[in-house]
């Protein structure tokens, strides 16, 4: 199996450990990740989608044509990128008039949207194409972690179009997290947004932080060791945003944050170095210490 | 008080004041004690504008004692509150004879320039949404499920139901000039729960497109737009990440527009053709925002 690997912005330009873990994981799974050379920002739905639909769809369609030329589906591990690319792909496939309008723009750069591939999310590929059993087999050391799963918004919604899982009470990500041995802990208002999207983080950080604080309060009440997400923007919001919440509200939150790819990386036995956990503002050490404790227990008894 | 000022106050004032401000706005949904207070506000007026005005009016006539007595009676039913309302008018009237005449004639606390008339309706604005394929706008029956589930509405003046209604009515100026329009994170909770399956987030984005066209754009958003024009990325790479990428063997630059200048040119051509450069005021010659 081959897939066109769409990077986006925040993962590759801020948290490269997510990209590294993904490349190692897919290598083990025997799925070839092909680089989409010259791809750009998806572009961000909150800024471009809110400003000018035509520009937004044109840039997204340009990215899609790169994968069309490669003859394979696109995979992204960012909810925002997934939202922009999936939505544009569907829109242009269904609305021939709008497709004509966008292709007029694309013809100026020698491209044409054909509409012959699909846009997929990393988590959905793992769940549907690889399967939980195979993932479980890969796990080198089961992770003894209590985890707050954060779905984010643009992975499952709008559910009428995306149709991956129930948008109010999904299980797909919890199942994936638990395939590593970690436990997904229920918490209040789990499906709530992190607060970063829709251009809000850039425009009104105070409102964004108020969202994030509510999430952190609820996660903390549930007593988790870490937050697991599937979107680098949510990831950034829980990592950088957590320090901002502490500063603004005088709280002292220190909940490590992992992208699902990094969590799977830990389960494969990758070190924090490769996962670039040192690029996180929130120290991952407490969660890692719990893992080491557990493995000591096992070997100590042998 | 404008929406912007309220929001500012929300974050800058001491806690006690903020709570007061919230209940003023009918925002305090988390405190059951205040429900009667909310009810009162609703019977008193149906829109934020009239609400603002009514409280301002009372302050103007220095009937603060009346407001206090109303606050004390917040546990009582709305019939009593209506009486309190009458009391306000009586006191106002006794103090300001001119106002009495005006109010008697108009039977409203709204000033002329605050009343919505058909002149405020821009049918073309409504048509924009229909033409954009968001026909579902027309079947909204204002149940409020959207606002009820909105995480932004819990903390900001953003009211989805009101936005949908205003778009349907064609109240263009109200919609595009409202800062709260930008308080939506596009989380889709409203849309997922809408019993009429209205594409609410599409409405929000379309309304924002119109607001952007009319010049209501935050400098921070223009800046993000300019990053994409300059680098192809909304969040471009930095030195620290280059080092990290090298360390884990990914190569200093990702295989994106960062690595392929001709690809970046394609993106720049697109933003120029679609008019995005002009929209955000990006000057291609200087390579900066104007």
C-alpha cells in the first residue's frame, strides 16, 4: 500500500517528532509514505476559509492535485488539514460549477483538479486499514498510562459528510489509544473544542485560553497522566496553551501532551529523543517516569 | 456598551465585576440562582440592543435604588418583575417629564435609530447564502439548540441562533460589523445538533467572508494570511525546528514549499488571481502588509 503523505504546517514546522514517529510506524506496517513535494499549508480553515472561500478551495485543490498526480490517496495527521482537504475534495467532486471556477484558477499554474482520489485521516487509516489487532501486535511494551483522549473538531465533523464515527459519542480514538495498553479515561465534556480553531487563537487568545482551561480542568479532575490528540494544532494548544493558561489563571497544570503518533512511538519503544518530546513546553517526564516504573517492575520480577 | 467593550471588560475587570457584567448580558447560565434574573431580562426586552438601552436608561435617570430592589427580588416570579418595570417607568416619569411624553407616545424604550425597520433589511445579503448553497438557512425555526450547545457562547457574546436569524433577515450591517462573529471556533457542535440540519458553520464562514470583504479583518489574521503568501505555510519553520528535524534525520526543511521555491510561486500566483493579496492588503512589491 502506498499513500501520499500530507505534512501541513505545525507538525513538520514545530513538532517534527510526530512526523518521525509516523514514518517509523508506517515503515513497520509496510505502508509506503510518499512525500507530496511542494505541498503548502492546507490552508487553514479558520483564516482562509473564513476570509475567502475561493482562495481557500484553490490552495487546497492545488495540494490535492499533487496527490492526484502521484495516483494515491492523501493521508494527513492534522484535523485542520483533514477538514480543509476533505471538504474541498468533496465540494469539488459534487459541485461541477464550483469545480470549473477553481480549475480556472488552477489552470494558471498548470494544474487541474480531477477528483479521483480520497482524503484520509491518519487515525482512520490505522483503524480501518491496519486494524487494532495488528497495532496491538506491534506494541513492544504496553503503556501503563491513564489518558485523556481529545478528538478535536474536524476529524469527525461534519459527520454527515465525514462519516467516520458518531460525532457525539465516538469510540475510534479510544480504541486506538487502548491498543497500546493505555487506558482512555472518561472526562466531562470530552468532545469540547480546545479553543484554538476558527482563527480564534490568532485573534482572541483570551477566549481561546478560556476554552483550554475548561478542558484542562475537566481532564485534571479525571486524574489523567497525559493528553492524547490527533491534531498538531490541538497539540500546540494543549502544550503551549497550557503554559499560557497557567500564566493567565495562576494554575499549575503540567499534563504531558502526546499526538497519537507519539503515543504509538512510545509503545514501539522509541525514545523521547526521536519523538522530540524535548520540543514540548510541557515536560513529558512524569508520564515517561510512570512507563519506566512499570517496565522496571516487570523486569525486576523476572 | 458595545460587544467589544463588554468582552474587554470580561477579561480585564476584577472577578466580582465580571460576574455582574455577565449577568447583565444574560450570559450566566451556570448559576441556577440567576434564572429568574434571566427571565426578567427576556420579558423586558428581546434583543441585546434594547437590553443595553434599558439598563442605560435606568442609570441615566439615577434610579439605582430601583435596580437594587429588582436584584433583591430576583427569586420572585416575572409578574412581580413586571411590576418593578412599571415602577421604573413611574419613577422615570416623575423625574423626567420630557421622557414621559416620548415614552408614552412610542410605547418603547428604543430610540428611533435603534429600531429595526425594513430599511435595515438587505435582501441581497440573504440571497448570498442561498446562492452559496446554504438553502437550509431558510428552515431555521429558532429553537436555540445551537446556542445551547455552543462552547463559545458560554463565555462570549457570540449567539449562533441570533446570527442565523440575522442572516436570514438580511441584517447585513449587524452581522458583518459584530466582533462576536469571530468568536466561533468552527467546532460544529451547533451543526451536529441542529434538528433542521442547517449548515450553520457554512453560514458563519460565509458571513465572515462578507465581513472580510467589507474590511472587518483582524491584523493577526492578515498576518497569518501573509505568512502563507511569503512561505506557503501559515506556521513557517524556525531555527529551533530545523535543528530538531536534523537531529532526528528528517532533513532541515520539509519537502514542502519550504524546499521547493517554484511550488511557492504557484501558491503566490493563486493568491494574486483570487484577489486574496488585495483582500488582506499584501503588497507584492514590498513583500509586506500595507
